[in-house]
């Protein structure tokens, strides 16, 4: 008789990884973060130092910032365990609980998502919101509704960005000296101008190659598609993530952005390429939507999640007033992860027979309605604005 595991994710199929489990997944995940940490240091530390815009200690600051993120994440959970579990009031039991709670990871991810000069107290407040409010009060690892790092990021993004911008914002010391950046990330500049022009939204930052390498303003570890590609290949090879989920998400954003460009008339392929390389889309695709606890468990649910996330990201970015869109769409879909999982599991179990056709039609229709609305609303908006920009009526 076949045996199935119950309880909370993540799970690892033992036939694929003998004598290994969740600890192996988290170890491989930590290894997968290495390219992003190295990139963070090279872009915001080493290159700035070589440009003559920082001293030796300042060169090491990105590594210190990431270290503080991980350390404060562990500290928050240690305090929580100390006050809620009598057994965790001595060192050995406490360290055991922290090791099985994987307390380090949310803080590391949050630090990689934030600008370099985010005040340390803001980073620590973010880890408090992520680890305690977003994770521990729900029952700890495996029981949380939202990705803990995402909770911390959303709280900072929507309540403390004024403080972050006042401390230096998204620009490292070398980027501050580039007049074309105007203190803005590519997406924030585009959200203000709302013009589909390569010269306006890509050229100030170099070229699309600059976006791929990650030499654009943003969170210290989220801008490099190259580093994230390495992470994606490693995590897929180790079966930590499902390889198809990021591809479907990125592909959906690419196709919908291309359709927006078609409606406007002259955007070409550069605009959908810009869409997938800018902001935190690749970061979210590799590290957020593949998180096993807050996403559907069955493959069909993961496919639908990726499609809906792509649709919502385009809607929030190009129709709404949210310049990023990735974090907001993931935050929303985390809420619906369980219903989507159960709904799609019924479809998968019935092998597309007649009883599930209504459910398939409902899910497909929802995707199409939101997708068409996002594409045509955005296309109409930018088509109306284009003549204004071309005549110099809007700067």
C-alpha cells in the first residue's frame, strides 16, 4: 500500500533524495543564496571601492548589512521562543529550536530585497514583522500564511520608505553621482513618466544588458538576473523548487507586456524584456513564488498560481499605482494558496472529466478577464499619453 505524508510543507520525495529531508532543502537553499550575496557585495561594495567612492570598511558594508539581517531574524525568534517555551530558556534547546525553525533565512532574504542604506533599525523592525508577526504567531515554520520575508518587506515598503529614502534610498555611492538616475529605480521612473520609450526608461541606466547583469539601482541583491539564473539552476537541479513555476511566471509577464507594446504600436521586444529584468520580478520568481509553505502543493496549483501572479503583476505595475507589483501580487496570492491548492487538486484528481469542467472554466475565465483588462487598460493609457510626450507637452 502506498503511503503519503501529511502535515505542513515543505516535503521532499525520499525516493529522489535518500535519507534526506527538510534540513537538506534548507541547506541547498542557503547555498543557492550565495551568488546573490556575492553579487550584492561586488556591486555595492567592491565596485564602489574600485571607483574610489568608499573606503575599505565601507566596501564590506553590504556583507555586514546581510549578516545583520540574518542575525536579527534569529534574535527575534530566539526572544519569541524564550517567552513562549520554557524548554527554550537554556542554550542547547533554544539552538535546536532555531535550527529546526530555520530562523536565519527570512532575515537574509529581506536584507537582499532592501536598499543598501536602509537604516539598521528599519531592517530589524522588518525582521520582527516578518519572523514574529508573519511566521511565529501562526505556529512557526510550516504554518505561516505569508512568506515571512515578504511580510517584513511589505511593511517597510508601505510605511517606512520615507525614512529609507531619507537615508540614501536605492542608490549606492557610485550611483548617486550618475545624474541620469535622478535618485530613482527604473520602475519608479517609469511609473512617474508612463511613456513606453527605450530612450526614456532603459537608456538612462545603460542598456538591457545592464539590467541582465544587475547594474541598476534597486535592492542590494535583487537586481541581477544573471545571479538569479545561477540560483534558479542550482535550486532546480537540487529539486528544492519546481523548475516550471518561475518560467511560467516570467513568461506570463513577458507575453502580457509584449501585448501592451503591440497595442501602443512601437515598443517591440525591448519592453517585455525590460519588464522581466526590472524590479524584483526575477527575485520573486526564483525565491518567493517557489516557497513551499505559502504556495500550492500540487503541480496544477503551482501552474495556476504562476499564471495568476503574472497577470496581477502586470495589472499592479502598469494599471495601478504600484511601481513594483511583484511583492503586492505575491502577498495577495499567498492568501489564496490553500483554496487554489484544494480547487486544482480536485481538477487534477478527476482527470479533466465532466464534473470539473465548470471549475476549469471558472479558473480560466478569471485569468482571461483580469489579463485582458490589464493589457488593454495599460495599452490604452500609454497610447493616450504617447502623443503628449511626443509633442513635449509632458516632461
